[in-house]
C-alpha cells in the first residue's frame, strides 16, 4: 500500500507541475480560456477525449458493466457519438465565431437577455460536471486508502482546483494529455488484461456469466434512448466540450482529431464494461455496485501496479473535473460578471480568482452529493432539457424568436427539475417531458411572436 500511495503522490505532484507550466503559457485572457485557439491534432484529440471520459464515465460504466454486462458501454457510446457529431457538423461554424461560451451563440442569434438566461442553466450544468468527477475522486481515494470521505474529496479535488486556477486551459491541456496516456495504459493495458486473467480468460468470462450479460440491449431500450437524449445531445451543447472545440487550430484539426476522440470514447466504454463484468465474477457480493471499480482495483492488483491504475482512474476523473470547473468559471466571468460590472470585460486576474472561487464551491457541493451517475444525470437533464431546443433553433431555424428561446429554456429547465423531484434522478420522464414542453413552447411562441429582423445566420 505504501508503494501505491507513493505512485499516486508522484502523479499528483506531476499534475501540479504541469499546472505551473500551463501558467507560464497562459499570458492572455484568450490563452487562459481557450489555449490561444492553437491546438494541433494530438493535443486536441487527447484533451477532447480526456474531457469527456471522467469519473462518471469510468466508475459509472464499470458499475453498469457489473450490473448489466456489456450493454453498460452505452453511456460512453452516447458520449463518443456526440463528440463525433459535434466535430463533424458543428465545429466549423463554431470556430468561425471566435467566441468563448455556448451562451454567446444565443446572444448573437437572439439578444443579451437570452444569453443571461441560458448562462444560469449552463452554470448549473458545468458545476455538476465538476462535482461528479470530484465526487468520484473522493470515492476512489476513500475506498482504496481508507481516508475519511471529506479528506479524500478535499485532497483529490484540491489538486484539480490548484492546477486549473493557475494555468487555465493551458494547464488543462497539458494535464489532459498526460492523463489521457495514463488512463489508456492503466485501464486498457493493465487492469483489463489482469481482470480477464483472474477470471480465467474470455472463455471463462462467457461461461461464468449469463448470456444476457453479452447482449447489447440488456440495459434496456428505454435507458439506451435516454442516454442518447441526455448525453449525445448534452455533448453537442455543453460548455466544457465547446470550450475544447474553441481550442482547435482550424476546422480540419477539429474534424479529424475530434472524430478519433469519439471513437476512443466508445472503445473506452467497452473496456470499462468488461472490467465491471469481471468484477461481478470476482466480487459477486458487493453491497454497493458503485464501489465495483475501487473494489476490483484493490483486490485484483499487486502493490505498485495498483498505484498505476489508481492514477489512471484519477486521471480520468481529474480531467473532467477540471473541464467542468473551468467551464463554470468561464460562464461566470464571460456571461454573468460583465453584466454586474456594467459591461466591463474580465481580466486574466479575474479569470483566475473566479476559477478558484468556483473550485471551492465545487468541493463544498461534492461533500454533500452521494451518487455519481445521478449527479451526472442531473447535470445533463438540466442542460438538455433547458437549452437543446433554443440552441438548435438558433442555428437552424430563421423564424425562432428571443421570447420563444427564453420561454423554452425556462419551461424546459423547470420541467426537468420538477420531474426529477417527482420521479427520481434515474427516471426517464424528466428528459422526455422537458424536451417535449420545450419544443412545443419554442415553436408556438416563435410563431406567435414578431418575426425576427436582422438575425445573425449561424449555420
């Protein structure tokens, strides 16, 4: 165990060192928020994949594999296909706009009021993205090192807050690349082979599990559809993901490197699901399936190797936590704070200050949230339910109006929240009803409102 702790400490120190190097490169406001819009294919692919695949994708997909078998990969598949669609179809117009936030699109198409309303929804989403991965970091450290939960959250999450604050997007890019390599090696080339070896190989995995575990639909069509409604469309409009798109040097980089990142996400989901299936054989009596990842790492791996895989898991979680953190602080400094400061734009110092304050808020929220998948679902339900319809309308429907956008956002957001309270976090009804009500209200109010004049063409 001492060797594992040493490996993890070396990893954490490395992340802080990379954060310092990122700080040296972040000389301007644009450097801090979008890495100077100058990432090439390798950096772009690595940071895009690392951003998407975080704590919920890793710990959550292993849990889904433990419970449902190979069909647990659909969560990551929906994310990966969303990345592919975003980079193939939306990256080109987004890169032309030279913006920093999703909500700036709504301002260009509608008016500043639409931007402010959508910023509140986007802030809630980005905060919860950061919280889910911070929660996952705490869970892994707690189980593996017998730390108190609050200490695990503050320790692991604190590292993320520090390197994100000092270097912004450049720190995130540099740490993401290292994290991408570590989690690829640790999960795909270390943990997966060892788990399969422990169960006796693939043939024994097949023999010891029911046939339903190898069906792609065991998790249920309703869940698969919900994953696509929430995660596929959520990727298309999430601030943390768009902010990565804005870092691409040009549309060619986004198209090809982004597509590669999406394919990687699907493969990653399959790997994590199989790890969960092996864990079900090796540890069939877990009290809490959420602990499947940490438990299999603790029981199946020797010292040192265990530390490497823990670092791989932390890499996945930290990359997404930092992305959500920077996304939330960017929404604050670019969309909400200027309104309070009479239109005055934020400086590099203000960006750093609000990233730190946002990080402290994330740590506080993570101490009271208990379920990774539910927290992620909350984030995407609010985002997709509130913003998908107005944003797609802004890009593709010339008849869309500001009144319709604000009405749709408000009703979609409230509907998603109401049905999550009524039916539970894991229910499918919040996303179904919020999208339905958002779409109907958007179309009706647009048709009843005055036709927009001089709207910016974003398509």
